[in-house]
C-alpha cells in the first residue's frame, strides 16, 4: 500500500477532533526501579547472611568444655558438618518450593503471598537474633537441629518471595528486571563488605552474629516497606494489569504491509 494512501493529503489532521490519547503512567523519580533494586538485594539476604556469620556458628558449636575460645585445629563434629548441612538444607527446600509454586502460585494473590513470605522471613531472622545472646552450650545438638529446621523454613519462604519478585519484574519494562538482577549482584557484594568490616574490627563472635543478623533484618524491613509503597504507585499498578509484553506487541506498519517512505514522514513532521 503506498504511503500517500496512508497519510492522505498533507493538510489532513493526524488526529480527529474526537480522538483520545492514552498516556502511559511514568515511574516518577525511578522510584519503582530503585525498589526493585532493593528487592533484588533482599532476595539474597536469607541465604547469604546466615552463611556469612561463620565465626558465630563456630563459636556456638565449639567444644564448650575448653571455655569461650574456639580452637580451629580441633573442630567438633557440629563445626565440621555445619556448612555442609547448611548447603543441603538451603538448596533442597528451594528446589522443592520452586516445583510447588509453579503449580499453585496462581491461587494466591501476588500481594498477599509476597507480604506473607517476607514477613515470615523477617520473623525467623528475629528468632535467630534472639538466640545469639542465649547460652546454648548445654544443648548444642538441640540448637543445631533447631537452626537447620529454621533454615529450611526460611529458605522455603525466601524462595517463594524471590519467585514473586522476579515474576513482578517480568511484568514491567525490561529495565526493571535489569535493576532487580543488579540488586541481586549488589546483595552478594554488600554481604562481603559487611564481612570485611567485621573481620577488620575483630568483634567477639556473638557481636559479629548480632551485626550480620541485624543488618539482614534492617534490609528485610526496608524491602517490606518498599514493596508496600509501590503497591500504591500508579505506574506499578498499571503494568500489573497491562504487562509490558502486551505493549511491546503493538501492530506495526510492517504487519499491515504498509510501505512508508522516510521522505513522507519527514514532510509530515516538518509541516
């Protein structure tokens, strides 16, 4: 189809008087983008921060008969097996949660499931923090089992939340997924920076545990506040109903078989 038939006479208005223009909402101040960056950091907190507090766990599961000192050359069975058990009880629940949520996630509203999962993660971190100052020397095996059970539940809901965040980011324009992924990378970097400061400061193992868990709780609370805040943002609510993919699939002139000359376009814009 020639371009003149598409555009008509040069003096013909491009929009009829009764035509309406739909303006897409704007992410003011890139607020939603920054929140997804923060949520990207938050998704890695449950798996990284407990593991980073290695000195704390070695202290908790040391040979208590030798006093408050940790002997690296004479590790107990619990010290030797802690991180191996931690890896197993982190990975398996995450894998199982992914399989289950793929089948049943659609039955729970996204806002409800993300808030519930994040709140449970926060509560579990508070519980771990409470036990930092408690004397567990007389029941180390019981405390070990308690920690592993907590890690299992923690990673179930953390994986559920992570899937929800990535799913929401996929509904928005692609730069929001990029922001979320960058946040995940920054989350690992932030955990390493906190560990470096803790090592340089040489705090007691109990104090280092409080530092790691307190930082984790602070990040989780910020993530919860940010997630609640974007629920009221028009930009975010619009893309929940109108995913970015539907906007990117608008019919083009090529789909209609229309041959548009660049000169014709330039003439129309110039006039």
